[in-house]
C-alpha cells in the first residue's frame, strides 16, 4: 500500500529540472504532459538559449547566452506548454563571491555590464577592488551574467521559498 502511494506520488510530482524551462512553462507535471519535444521553441529563440534537457524536454542553458524574455518561444509552441507570462518567476541568479576575480584582487565588472536590469551592483572592497553584489529584487533570472563571467561565479538557481 505504501509502495503504491509512493509510486503515485513520484508519478504525480516529477523531479523539477535544475535549469529553468522556457518562460511561461506550465507546472512541471502538466508541462511534461503537454510538451511534444518538437523543438519549435528552440528554433524560434533568437538567442539559442533553449537546449534539449533530460528526456529531450527544453531547458534554458545560460552557458553561452541569456534569455531576452521576448516570448518568441511561447508564440511558437503549438502544444500550449508555454502559456504563462514571459517572466522567469521562481528563479534567481546566484553569485559565489569566492570565485569572483575580485576575491583575487582583480577588478572585472563583466557581469554588471551584461545585466540590463542593473541587479549586479558594485561596492568598494579591500585594496580598492570593487566587489559585485546581487540585488535579488531586481534580478529577472535572464542569465545574461552567467556566460560572460570568466570564472563561473554566477549561475541561475531556484529562488528560495519566500525569496
Ligand atoms: S523568451 Fe525569447 S530569448 Fe527567452 S527562451 Fe523564449 S524565445 Fe528565447
Ligand atoms: S540573471 Fe539577469 S537580471 Fe539577474 S543578475 Fe544576471 S544578468 Fe542580471
Ligand atoms: S563577471 Fe565574474 S569575475 Fe567578473 S566581476 Fe562578475 S562575478 Fe566577478
């Protein structure tokens, strides 16, 4: 009986991916039911940020580019798997300061230049080298900061509950 319930729960609550689905994706279970893995969203994406993830389902890969939140993927999806808003709600950039060049006394600021919403601000640090600081409220999780960082100090993660 317990096994049956557990199997039902696992089927009803698929493990969420570690990378965002394209903007506007249905809740994970409904998304997996609706998405046909046709790849039309990826073809329509002007920044080629949509890649095939586990099972061939689309995820956003920020290693080379970010999302413009343009909605082209949503308009291309004939299966209705991306009906929501163009926001990437529930996701947030994560900055690991120990990996940033500033922690080695080198000033960089590439992530700040790439961040259109100005969610990456710089404050004076030791030895006059500016340290990046993430303003979570301003971050749209667009991922444009991720690929430009030479030391992989930035990633996009799930926003903490209540964050
Ligand atoms: S919103 Fe635009 S840039 Fe972002 S994944 Fe969709 S098509 Fe690509
Ligand atoms: S994910 Fe986008 S908005 Fe957030 S810090 Fe990076 S570039 Fe800025
Ligand atoms: S791009 Fe990377 S190394 Fe450069 S300031 Fe930003 S976090 Fe630091």
